[in-house]
C-alpha cells in the first residue's frame, strides 16, 4: 500500500520542463514510504538489475554508433550485460541518424525516458517498480532543464577563445 500512496501522490514529470521536485526530496519520500531508495548504490533488487541491464544495453548501442561514426572499434567501450534488446538498440541507432547534436540528444533522452516504462508491470502501475521509472525520468528532466543555450555558448566561447 505504501507504494500505491507514494506513486499516486507524486507530481508528473514533464519531458520538456523542469523537474517538479529534487532528487533528494524524491529519495526522502521513498525512504519514508518504501523503506529504500530506488537505484541507490547497493540496490540489488530485480528491478534495479533489470534497469542496469537495459541501461548497459542502450549505452553499448550508443557506443557502437559513436564508434561507427568515428571509424573506431567499439569493443573497448562496451560493457558486459546478459540481455540483448534489438528494439532499444534500433531506437538508439535511429537517434544517431539525427545530425543536429541537440536534437540527437533529445532523441536519446527520449529513448531512456521510454525505456523506464519497461520497469513497470502493466498490471501494477502503482507498484514500487514505478518508483524506479520515476527516478529515471526525474533525473532526465533535471539534466534537460539544466541545459541552456547561454551556458553552452559560454563553454564554446571558452574553448574557442584565443589565448
């Protein structure tokens, strides 16, 4: 019941908007209601293992695409993982077909955002597994909200400035 209450009381996380609460606030709520922090260091639950496997598969697919674009061998950048999801690999490859880096990153973020749904059983949308998906989406939303054209231009100007 604690998971039902927690999940139903959380504000929606928008893909293209600011995170509705901080990760620290969310984790505090999880500790209070569930007794654990989803995807924390040392989390060995089946849901955490499932996400780490899927995350590794998608990161391996991204490494393959980056290596292909640079004419390198991706073998040294891949990590061992027991799974193999062609669907997510194809979504990652499709994202890399975008030439605009910002649009490509948006597509990659959307792949990870959508993959979080794989953690939540359709028959139990308010289960503790939904807290894992929420954390993933909260982190993506926070990272996306931190990106700004102004900050990017500052970094670019710093890199390209002549000494």
